[in-house]
């Protein structure tokens, strides 16, 4: 819910922006027509059409320096951000004048992502370094280098051809043990794990509804035949909101209605739970009650790729049908070794307590940072223990000011706005890592607090309440504003507005 005044001013500024932008476009057309004898000759046509073209030209280009910032160092707690300069009102960011910034604090670093919210280009570093494995690690790095010597950089082959080495087999066994499932399948990319596996599991009728029950009563569209299989897909930690899902409730409802549970742990595996085993461990859910566990290694494990873990029958079925297994090149052996080694560190199998300390530190840092932001009157989404904490900016016009002012003070923040979020739900997304020191966090908080005052995004009265984890589990509404005049604008991914996030699918025959 957006405070009334904020919504009003945001609407006003957006309205003004669109009015002036369309006016400018209109004058451009008139002037072009006036100047050109034949408009068709020698004129460049935009590759984009309609609103996309308008939005890129008039909105994105003006603030593009706040997005896709190149980083010239490992994605550790501190990163080097390359400064870009433009001589033409930000249309072209001039590479010849690149200059290196001093070290920038990474949780607040600008992931080279999301041109105004577009997906990050694959292969570039990212800031979800929750456990601090993304840089040199005394246990993982030597083993990764050795695996490069033993197995080389790539198998250059799909898993079913020559792309399965002993390292791949070991990885799948380690992952299955880690997520406490009988078997696991690892694909070369987390995103692909979803996009290649869900279509294999679902039939051609895809149906999304707010309530599982209504759909069971209604049956399939048109025919109203009963659904043959239903899969409920939930995220452990919602990546744009930092909320921990109400998993025990979801699981119990799924059990009641005999629906399958598909849990995406991209942001929770390794990051939460006493031994880093994700939301099942955090919320005391029996892993056996989760039919399909999915996760990625690009966050807590400092590597890449994704996994699906479940019954032996499920993984066998996927091995014969999933395009990511059949056709895509398998995960690079050094990346596989990084995952195996980091899981060993997390579980203490390296003979030290570093993993346990990292986990404890990740929780401590996240909760410290969140409570400080709340005390500073920021509107912070998400739950305690979640390392993802979006600071709501709401007004998209403030995004650039917030990002640039923070960068000037050596704190780079990830800002997200339309079309990745609804227009009035712009935010800065902070990801905290176990590798951050108290000093890093204090410095960053000081900068964020100062810039927050300048930009005017401290929307809440300081929150005196410090919730315990149990309370957070029960009360996902905790961070919502209490009683105030407000517009009801609710993020689509939020668990608040739909009792839980439900995707219903008819499924093909795996069981
Ligand atoms: C919830 C969720 N699932 C899956 C993915 C895909 O993971 P990857 O970036 O490793 O491909 C992401 C990426 O951030 C994510 O946030």
C-alpha cells in the first residue's frame, strides 16, 4: 500500500513526464517534417515499436547510467564500478572516458542488471553473494583451479552425450544430500532449470488462479473436467520483495487438496536455515512433503547453474525428457567443483566451522541491516532473516537521484522500476552478505540514510517493534503499513494479496 501523498505526487510526476515527453515527440515530428523534403530517405527507423520505443527514448536513456553498470572486479563484498560519462544527455555512455571508481560496497553495488528492470544479461556478475563464496575462498578456489586442470573449462557436450563427468555425478549426489532428497538433476543454468523443466511437467493447459479450491471446483477451463495433476509453484524467498513464503501453510493446503509442491529456492538455499538448507529447515517443513525442489547456485554458492531434486522416478523421467539435460551443454566442471566445495564448507566437511560462521553472520548481518533501515524510517519489505531487503522508493522519478547520490558517496545500489515492477512500486534492492563487516554496513547505512533524507524516501515512522523470527513466520503482514490513508496498490508477487502464490497446471504423467 502506498501512502496517499506519495501516490499522488508519483502520479503527478509520471503524468507530467508523459505529457512533456509526448509534446516533445510531437514537436520532433513537426520539425522533422519541416526540415526533411522526403522523410523516408535516409531516416533511421527505430528497431522498437510503439510504447517500448517511446519508453526507451524518453525514460530509460535518461537514467541508463543507473543500470547495467560495468564492474571490473570479482562480485565480492566490495567491487570496482566503472564510471561512464556521456556527452549527449546520456544517450551514449562514452567508453573512451571510462574511469575506475574506488572500491564500492557490494551489497549495494549495482548489479550489471536491469536496464530499467530488464533481465540482467547472462554471464555478468551478480550481487547475490549471500555467503561470501563469490570471491577467492581458501577451500573452494584451489579445488576449482585443480578441477580446471583435471576436467578443463567445458565438456562441450550435452549431459547425455559426453557432458557427464564424475564431477557431475558427484555434484548431483552432493546436492541431493544437501536438500535431503533421494535424487537431483543439475542443469547448466538456473533460469533454464525453470524454463526447461516446468513445460516438461505440465500439459498444454496452463491456468493461474488465486485460489486452489476454486480451481478444483471449476475444473479445467471449457471442459470443466477435473485437473489430473496440480502443481503449486512457490518461491522460498521472494526475490523482489525479500519475503519468506508461508511454506508450512502452503504445504498443508497442498496436502489437503493433493496438489504437488514445487519450491524455488533460488534465494533461500544456502542463505537461510541453521545449516543453510533453505526454507524447509527454517520453517520446520519436512523435505519429504515437497515434491519438487528447485534452486540455483548463482547466489549463495558463488557459482552458476540450477538443480531439480525430488524422487528418483522424477529425476529419471526428467533425464529422458528435459531439453536442458538432453541438448544443452553441461555445467562447466570448475563451476561444478565450486558448488561441491562450497556445500562442503557450509556443512563443515572441510574440517572447519567456517560454514556455520558464514551462515550465522549472514543472518546477523541481514537482521542488523534491516532493523537499522527500519529505525531510519525507510519502508523496507521482507522478513527478518531474509538477506534480500527492498527499500521502497515508490516514485520512479526518485530512482535516478537515489542511485546517483549513493554512487557519488561510494555506495552502489541496485534500483528496480517499471517494467520489472508496477509503475509506482519502484525500489532499491539490497542484498546482504556474510562477508560484510560491521564497518561496511555502518558506512553504507550512513550514506543510505543521508541520501534517503535528500531524496525524501523515508516514508515510515521509526518502527519500535523488533519481531522475533517466529512472529515473522506467522505475520507476513508485518512490514505493511498499519493505519493510514493509502491506495491499495499491491505487488503482484506478494503473498499478501493472494493467500499464497498458486499456479495450477495440468501435468503430464510423472508421479
Ligand atoms: C526466484 C528465481 N528463480 C530462478 C532464477 C534464475 O537463476 P539464475 O540466475 O541462476 O539463472 C532467479 C534469478 O535471479 C530467481 O530470482
